[in-house]
């Protein structure tokens, strides 16, 4: 994973990072990393490194970000991997370093990802029915 992260680190020239990200998607490495993310029983240190690596592989790469948004956790009902990661981030029982890596991965998912940013905003806004049922008034 360290080799992969070296190739896609944000400090590299943009062309190197972009071509490495594309290659990692094409060869199946991103998919394999996501499989590790969703596996049970992965030690926390390996999981932390995997989460950070996935973050850097998807950072600023629309195709990889779109792929990551489709990864589902093997649960009933299935949930998006991103939701499961965010739930683990707010769980105080998780190691701090793991929670930080989830935050970094989330940041990477949103980096230059207008669709992801828009979807996030939509989940935070009240729905039309919630707005009509609002019991408080703003006085100007």
C-alpha cells in the first residue's frame, strides 16, 4: 500500500498522480482495496492504511470517486461504504488514527467532486415536507 500511496500522493505532479490513479482503477487495485475495506476482521492498522490509500486513489479523480460511491457494504440492507465509514468515524470506540483516516478519505471523496458535494448538501437540507411542518418562524 505504501508503493500505491507514493504514486498517488497529492505532492506528486498532477499528471503522475492522475495517470497512476487511472492505472490503479484499470488494473483492479481500487476494487481490491475496497474489498479489504468492507471485509470483516481486518486489523485496525491495516484498515487505517487501506482507508488512507483508497482516499488518495480517488482524490480528485471523478471516475474513481464515482466507483467508490457505488461500493456497498455487505450488510442487510446494503449500505454505501461511505456511510459505513462515516459511522465508524463518529464511533468513539474506534482508534483515533482510524477515525482520522476516514475523515481524510471523506475529504478525498469530496475533493473536486461536484456531484458528491451536491449529494451531501441534499442530504443535509430539510425535505419539502419537513420545511412545511416547521414550527418556528423567522422574524425580519
